[in-house]
C-alpha cells in the first residue's frame, strides 16, 4: 500500500523538500509501493493539487465536481489539496506527495526543467470549442499617467508570483521588449495572487500591476470588488497556453490513460448532464471556464520561447 500522506497542506518548498516524508513517518521507497517498478505506481488514493488564483477559501468546493469525476473514472479515492504556491506543487509532485496538479503554464515548464517527471494531459479553456488559452493584463488607475507598458519604468509594479505565467513571466518578457529591465527598472512587489495584484493597484499600493484577464473582466466585478472604469488595461499579452493539468509520469500507464480520458470529459456539458453538478455548475474549476481540452507537451513551446526571452532563473528550474 502507498505510504500515508500528511494532510495539513503544503507549508512551502523547504518543508516539503526537507521534512515532508519524515513527518509522514515513511520513506520515499515506501511511497512507491503498490504497483511500482516497471508497471508504475498504482496508489489507492490520488492527490490532486491546485494553487488558488485568488485568496479563495472555497477552493475545495470549486474543484469538487472534478474530484467526483476523477473518482468515477479511475475507481480511486481522490483527495484535493490546496497548495500555497506553484513551487510547493512542484516539490510535492517531485516527492510523490501529489499525483495530479493544476499548474500554470510557466510552472509546468519550471517543473519539467527542474527534473520533475510530469506530462500535461489537458488545459483549461474558457469557451466551448475555443483553443485553451488566456491573456495577461497590465493595469493601472485612471489618471496615473501610465498609458502603456513603456510607462512602467521607475514605477512600483505588482506581480503575482515568480512562478506565475500571466502574473510574472509574460509581463517580464513584455517589459524587456519595451526596453525595461523588470529586475532593475521597476520596483517589484510580489502580491501573491491575481486578485491581490489587481486590488493593490486599485488601492494605490502599486502604481501598476499584472493580473490574469478573467480576474479583471469577471471575477472581481462579479464579487463587487471592482467597478467599471476603476482600472485601465494598458497592455494585453499574446494568447498564453491554458493552465495545464500535469500527471506524474511514474503512475501506471492504464491509470494515466484513465486520468487523461477523465479530463477530456471535464466540461460543463458533461458535468451537468451526468448529474455530477447538483445544482448545475456554472464553471469548471476555480476560474470562469468551460472545461478542459486535450493538449500535449509541445503546446507549451511558446512558454519556452518566452523563457528564452526573459532568461528567468525559474525557467531553468533553479530555486
């Protein structure tokens, strides 16, 4: 049987890397039992982790339909785990504490470059039939005198997380392309969430900032935290490949196939028609999305191109 896992969440990279296995009272070898070896791991329980894009306390509830679907399709118990950061998800998957992870595109590339054996099987899509992807916004307050990303120079700028695709990597590339060094020519503030970044700009704690488009267009307005005209969008990224679901490579092949097939079914149409969502779901996962679409590893090559532009140490999987 697979080793028990700690259930108190991810305290961070150092905790996971140094003491997580010891805290559970098991060795790494023990965690690879029950179907290990050439057949791959086939644990009785699968752990599915995600990082909230905002300070959400209802993350478990948001992902519950996906958890139910995965349990039906695999016959396994699936436990959802809210993570504290993308780096904690990477380390948890590296040490077999997580089997399935909702990554950001950047953090997937970071994980792979750092040696984590993980493969994307699906990506979030916001509209049925549309390519899975989204945009990053550069935002500021009206009257700030900031009218384009070129005006970010010398300003206090909110970013989301050093491992965030739309909240750090693509914005950094855009600043570089505008002749601005994101490490020297702006004062970086790491807000910790897309909502926190946007609200910090709104409240004047940052002159400008970056956040995922859905946070500005739908999530914060839907909660009454942002009104029309309170923030200006002065920059919009190219299409960013949708946030991927990464499955650990060392799982048993038939289990990986079941997981990939399950995510191919993870959309509003199926979840509502199958009765998994009662009452009916209005979105899948945390964001206002339609569901997931099948992808492969090459789908994230554009992220790797942006990595080459920024030369971000995270792209190389460095701490």
